[in-house]
């Protein structure tokens, strides 16, 4: 039993099922991020937790109390909307205390709560303004203030940063994280931005097409994706996917492919599983993240298994802190993340260091991880 | 919408511009002519009109036609002037406008923010009410008013106008609220506001422009209505429009055109006033849905 339990929750609009048996248990103080492409059902799930959408089947519980059919205002949750949803006719102060007023909190207590929250969010000087007179970042703060002031059990955020410009988005992201660390509240946060998901969360639920594809810590999701969807959705640039042929030789298992010059390349799997052995002779998808392919000097020294392969560079893209170098394996583009001052030039043949500890294998048909 | 520069995309020459203004002025004068005729003739003695000076300014100015129209003119069989009928109209138009606007706002709120099954069909049916010709409902309406015991009363007229007005007021508010962010309603729900609190505290304060549009529309329509007034209001409950007709149609004695003109202006005054006071908001409100910010 967690703090917030989503138990086999399903959502249908008419005959169309848009969420299929979602099962997530959130502990107190956790920061759960729901991430996935547009239309995958993130907002729908969040709205079901909030009570703004009915639950078609299954159960949602907060602190072990069943929430199905309970009015949003009686769930002790607070929500921050993508558009902030500040009441345009009320001042910032009234916006923040409206919920308390509706819940019958006496005026003195409201004033005190308002003072506390506006101090915490540094919006004291804005309290008399109307939302229309605020910048995007300030509106964002006010929206958070409105959520914080009620001291709810669970905070729900629906893409709260997507209306901000890039710089402000990074600042507010840090601020939300700080706030969570300071207050230790339970948060469910929706985003389609995988960086936001990785930086903020204590756990991530990656969703696609109404299914939770994988639920785990950011590290689990990033290093051990359960399937091709999760592997490619998380990470930027996304994971390289190479078609390789599995070849078993005694206890060692090799992934055979070719480099840009058409020469044979054999990579050895680290700690291959029995299941992988059964793929002997077939073609599978090998996933390697760009940062696991580097120049030999930049290779991870703690890794026990780095393979060196020579290959031809097709494109280099300096990105300030790193240089992304594109090459080909088995005819497919493969991006390596090299040091900023690498000397690799397009057309040259250079050594690549592949950290095989980080390589993951997928069944090309089922797209599931070969474990 | 503010344009920083007064430069137009295509430079209009001075000559064309002068010509344009002249034409516009001409049209304006043409449209103002009836008002001019009414005004000048309402302040001259009858003899000057019958003498053939319709267009000329009065030689002797007098307010007598106005006081007569208001206080003593013969309306039908009684010489009460228009005054009591003016108050009849006020007693009819104020509640009718208020009730139809409030109901329209509530309908718009429910139809956009509390969607239910078949709500679009219901809205379609209400819209239909806007297009039913008045003549068609006269007899059924008379029967209903009779059954309710409201035949011939001002209350009955209020009911008729409210029923007819709801279609339009619902249309206005529904379209306005359709553009109102639903997230605000959801936020208020989470904040614990109930059905009427959300309406009262969140939606209504932002409904100024559309309320003005709705009020002006209803006011002019109801004030100017003749058919319902003539059909459903008995003798001393008749509205201004019917009384004006009776004044003009009175067969006894000579036709006092100056009194008629004064009476007609009196009948048109309230709507004119509403336009002057709220006209700016009318245009703004009509644009509200289409242009944002
Ligand atoms: N009222 C509705 N009627 C029918 N289908 C709906 C309704 N609301 C949402 N859907 C469908 O449910 C699915 C999930 O929608 P949802 O809004 O949860 O997506 P999302 O993951 O939040 O996407 P985004 O990132 O674009 O916000 C979509 O396929 C959408 O078309
Ligand atoms: Mg969404």
C-alpha cells in the first residue's frame, strides 16, 4: 500500500479505451513523472487522480481512502495547470487564497498562509496585481503558490513549464526540484520532455498509447530500458540502434556488423544471458547510447569492457561542451559523443571506443529487451 | 489592434480622400434626415406644419407638443398622454431583459462547462427558437397565458419576451463561454467552488462585454416590440409602442403631427440612450469572440 495507489485504472471515452489497466503505487514524498508522447494519456491519468475525469474501471486511493467518485475539492490535492489557470478577475493574493476561502478558512489564517507562501516563492511584491500584469515566470510562481497554500497531500502538475521560454524553463525546473526537496511533498508531474522527467523525478512512468511502458528510477529507465520505445524516447540524442547478427562461440557471444568501409566488426557482449544465446544466428537490435561511444581517451575508465573499433567519420557536429561524431555501422548512422576538442574530421578514419557494459539488446520483432 | 503608424498600406491621395469624406457626409445627412424632420416638427405649432413648412426650422419654438404627447394626448379613448404607457414599457422591459440575460448566462455556462448527453441537441433546439416567426406562436401563446391567468397583464408580456429572448441570450453566452478556458473552471472545482460560486466568482466577472451585447439586443427588441404588445396586453397594460400607434391612429379631431412626432421621439428615446451609454461596449463585445486580447 503506497501513499497514492493507482490500481488497474482504465479510462474509456465511449467505446474507445485510452488508458489500459494502469498500475502505479507512489510512496509518500516521491516525485513521480509521467512522460510520453502527445496523446498517450498522461493528462487523462492526472485528471483522474484529480477527480476531473471519471475512472472507468479500477481504483485510485490516496492514503488508503478510495477516491473513485470523490469530488476534486475533497481529495486534498492541488493542481498546477499548463495554462496556469489563474482567475483573471482576481488579484494574485485573491487567486492564492480562493481555495482556502472556499474551504471556509478564517480570514486571519488565510492572510497568514498567504504571507508564508508568498515569502517562500518570493512573490510578496506581486500580491495586488492582476494575472494579466505578470510575466510568464511570475504566473508560474503564483500558480504554484495557489497549489502550495492548501498544504495538500498530493501535488499534480500538468506540463507546468511548457509555456515558458527555454532559459526560464531550466530555472523553474531547478526551483521546482528545490521546492520538492525542501517540502518533501508527494508530486505527480506530467511532461513530454524527457530531460525534465530525468532531472526532476525520483521515479518515472514512461507511457505510450495508454500503456505504462516502464516504471522505474531515472537511472533504471535510462540504463535498462524495458523496450525499444523507452530506449529511444528517453535520451538526447537518442540511443543508437544497430542491426547486428548474434554469433555464439563457446561461452562468448559476439555481435557481428560492418564498419563504414565494409570491414567486419565483432563486438563481444558483456555477461551475455542464456536468452541471448538462443538468438544465435539471428539479427537483433543492439542499442548503444551516444555517450557510450567515445574517443579512446574519453572512454569510461571504470568500465571493465571497452571495445576499440576503427571507423570512418561521416559528419561532425560541435555542440560546445561535446562534439557529436556520426559514423555508420552495418549501413546505419551511429552517433558518438566525443570530447569538444576531438580531432576527428569528416572522411577520416578514427578509433572509436565502445563501452559494451552499456550496450542493450532488443528483439526486433517484439521490441522487448532481451534480458 | 493598435497600429503604430498612421501610414496606410496604399497611400490614398488627398483628392480621393476628400471625395470619400464628401460621399460619407452625404450618406450621413441622408440617414439623419428623418431625425431632423421629427425634431424640428416636434417643436413647432401645428399651423406651421399644415402651412407646408415640413423642412424649415420653426418660426415660433414651443415645447407644447412634447408636454401634450406625454401628459394629455388622446390615447384610444382616454386622454392620459403617453406617460402611463411609458412606465408600462419600463415595467415590462426591465424584468424581461434581466431575466432573459441571467437565464441565457446560466444556460451558456451549463452548455459549455457542464456538458451532458444531448447538450448540443438541446442547444440546437433553443437556437431554433430564434427563428420561429412571431406570428406562429400568437395563438398557442394566448392560450397558455390564458391558462396561467396572465392574459392581458404586464407579467404575461414579461413571460412572453423572456421565453422568446432566451434563445438569443443563450446563443450569445454559449459562444462567449465556449472560448472561456475550461481549465479555470477545473481549477475552481479543485479549489472547492460549487456550481453557482464558479459562475458568480469566476465566469460572470469576465462576462462584461457579452452582457452588454445581450442587454442592448434584448432591450431594443423588447422595447420596440409591437406585435406581442398589441396581442397580449389589454387596455391599461399596453406598452409604449402600442400606445404610440393609438395616439397616431386616434380618429377624433385634426391630426396633430407635431404631437405625433414628439411622441415618436419619446418612444425611441430609451433605446437611443442605451446605445449612447453602452454602444462602445457593444462593438467591443461583438468582436470579443473573434479577436483575442
Ligand atoms: N473528451 C474526450 N473524448 C474522447 N477522447 C478523448 C477525450 N479527451 C482525451 N481523449 C483522447 O485520450 C487520449 C489521451 O489524451 P490526453 O489528453 O491524456 O493526452 P496527453 O498524453 O496529455 O497528451 P499531450 O501531451 O498532448 O497533452 C488522446 O488520444 C485523446 O484523443
Ligand atoms: Mg496533456
